[in-house]
C-alpha cells in the first residue's frame, strides 16, 4: 500500500467580510500518496485554491481555519508556529501560482532568484547553489542556462516564466508540489508543454502533486485521481478514469458536458445553468447544487447528501445514489463517451 504523504481531514475555512462570514471551505477531506497526482477541479469560487493555500498556511488576514487537520507525514501543519511553518514552505511543500509574473521579482535576475530559494532552506555555499540553479533550469527545459540565468523575468515568454517558477518551487526537492492553475495564462500549445513538463518532472524527482484547475480537460492525462469541488465541498472523488468515464454526481456531469471535443460545434457548447451559491451565513440547507441541478430530488432541498460509495476508490455526494432514488439517465454525450471507453478496454484486454 502506498505511503500517505499528505492528509487533509475535515478542513473548514471562513472569511470575515463586510457582507458577513463566508464559509469558503466546508469539511474537506482527502489524502495524497507518494508520487501521486491529485487534481482538484471546480468552478471559480468553489474553494480549490483556499483549500491548498491552507496547506501552505498562506491565507489572507481575514481568513480563519475553523476546524480540521492537515497532516504532512503525520505532523499537523496547523499546530506549527509561523517560524516552523517557514521551514516547511518551499522545503517540504512548495506551490506554483497561476501568474508567474507575480511570483518572480522583476528587478532580480532569475538565476539569483532560484539560488535564493536553495540557500533559504539548505546550508550550501554560493557555488553549490549556483550549480543547483543551473541543474534546475536544465531540468525544466530552459536552453543555455548559463546565459539565461543572467536575464530578468521580462526577457522570457509566459511559458518560460512558468518553467522558471516551477524550477524555483523544486529548488529544495519538496515532498509535495501544489500547482495552482499553472496553465491558465498560457495558450493551448504552452499548456500542453507545461502539463508534459510536470508529468516528466514527477517521474524524475518523485514529488507528489496537487493540481488545481477549473478545466477537467487539462487534467485528463496528468491526474491519477480527481476531486471535484462545489460550494466549498468535495462532491465526488475517484480515479481519473472513474471520474471521466463513470461520473456519478450531476455537477461532474455538467463539467464534463461543458468540455469541448473535436465533435463539438460552438453553438451547442453546454453550460451549467445558474450561478454558485453565496456561502455567507446562514448557509442554505440541503444540497448546495440543487438549484442548478436538473436531476434534483425533493430531499435535496432539505438534507445535504452524504458520500455514497461507488467503488473502493470512488465516492460521490448525491442522493441519486441512494437505493430509494429514481434512476437518472446519464446525458447522451457522456453515455457515448463511456461506451467508447468500455469498448477500448475490451479491445485492449483482448
């Protein structure tokens, strides 16, 4: 059985605002094993980034972690002092943010920035730090690292800057790498290159990865498991193939239905109706997705669904999985995708 590197248990995070208390994360639990990539997907505002910033303890001043545990190799990060946490950030857990220009100092040469990331946590001399910096630049595919290390961030393209940010995050070989929408600001070609880079790096440095995105299509070939978040909660979690080809939550159906394919014509592109709920107090009772859910049952209005087990690795929080619920018909586009997947598996098995 794989070693559990990171475990988040019943995490709840709220923000104090002029509009009242906002419950951004509500009882989130998940685990991350050695060498695994877990994708956390959902619309903007679903709580993905707040969840992962909580792991780093990098929340805004008006944020409060109301409950939960964040265990890194058994140590609860929420119980560490800020001084102890500074040793964890970058050294054991590192984060790649979505906009590389806000992560890089525009007044400092990129080589020096990576060297500082190395010397901050490792007791090494300048020569060793420089050697590590050049090694990292080569690792992330920056050509002629000797020359380019003496350049400033504005002298690089967006994709190259993201590679440099990834190199900086890997400076001290962290156990866990959190990538927060690392491809959002890039064109499709660069997105594919950054995804391939992360997959390649994971094989080489054996880091566990949490990949945050609003686009399920981005993680189709990179994730081992996928957690789908809505309104501050995980509503479905499973192996990547289970989420893509046997989804059980109507919200996951909507996200997958909205993914364009080669057969998609723009006028028919699907969108989930309505908007996510406002999570200010009092938080609406029942299933938060019910107002947008064409498959909603009467019970959804009053009671929040528990997780139902689909398989040993697949769980979904929807009353549709209750044995007493009427059978819901999967949207045809998803049913077709599932049939094609099962046919491929049958051919490969033969």
